[in-house]
C-alpha cells in the first residue's frame, strides 16, 4: 500500500473543494435580483444547479455534444432570468459569469501555498479554460498548473479527465493524490488508480458507507499537515 509519504503530485478539485461554489452563485443571483429574499435566491440557485447537472450528465451519456461550462452557465443564467423576470441583457450577461467569482474557503489560499513548497500542485476542474483563469485569479488560487476538462472535451467523472491529470503528473497513478470534497469525484479518480483524499466542506458530496478512500480530513489544514510533516 502506498503511504502518504510516497505521494509525488497532488491534484485538487476546485469547485466546492477550494471555493464556495453555491455561495458565489448565490451572491451572483442576489446581485441580479436584489429584491429576492433568501428563499427565492435558494430556489433560483436550485434552477441553476439542476440545469448544470442535467446538461453535464447528458454530455457524459452522449445525448448532447460537448459544450464548455461557460456555455452551460450562460444557459443556466437565462433560465434563472426567465424564472425571476429579469429582462435587462447586461444583468443576465453578468449573471452568466458568476462562476468566475467564487470565494475561496478560509484555508484554501494559505493551504495551497504551504503545499506548493513541497509538492507539484495541480488543479483539475470541469470549469472551462476562460472561467478557470478568472476564477483562480479572483480567488487568489496559485497553482503549478491548472487543468480544465475542456482540454479533453468531457466532464468528470469521465476517465479521460483524470487521465489528463495523470499525463501531466508524469508518474504512476498510485503516486498521485486526488483531493476533493465530492465522493463521486474521488470514485472517478480511484477508478483510474489514483490515491484519494476526502476533505470535508460545508458543501459537497460526502462519502457513503461503501466508499473506501485512502484518507479523510476535516479540512485542508489537516491534509497539508499530514503531507508536509511526514
């Protein structure tokens, strides 16, 4: 069994794991619909999230040709606008870019900086290249490399997305650690032979009783300490 001290490269999920995706989208919706109360904002967020999830699933299943997350976000913004009665094109256009402005969790920026002194650190996201560029800059996330699933025209958990990270890492899969707050993402990485670490966040997809991940941590600081003090 590979020990945590044998890890050579660390690959992070970004949306939900390092940034508060629902919180950032809520802020974008509030900006677009300032009169909406919390319940209305949550309802509109659900409209957005359900559209994104459905369209990514359709692409994964082959019932829709690949389009980038930027296009899917634009569609989601129009659905939210229709539901909320937003008619101003500029407001809808700004809402469509809400995924570029997602706040980092409190330990994300410092944790990445600590980890990057010891390991090559890679981001692997379903976010489109242009979205990922602005998101990383806005949140202050600094990577040795940030990879978009757009490069392989697929969405996680498609195997080719994880292979993109493995090809970039250039070492055996069992020496690459995939970190995420989403069990479904870790299952996809695990299927490609990567080591896995679940990091608990207020949002995400918690492990099921049947999941057997290599490590579980309550936060990023705990993971960084485990990796850097071995």
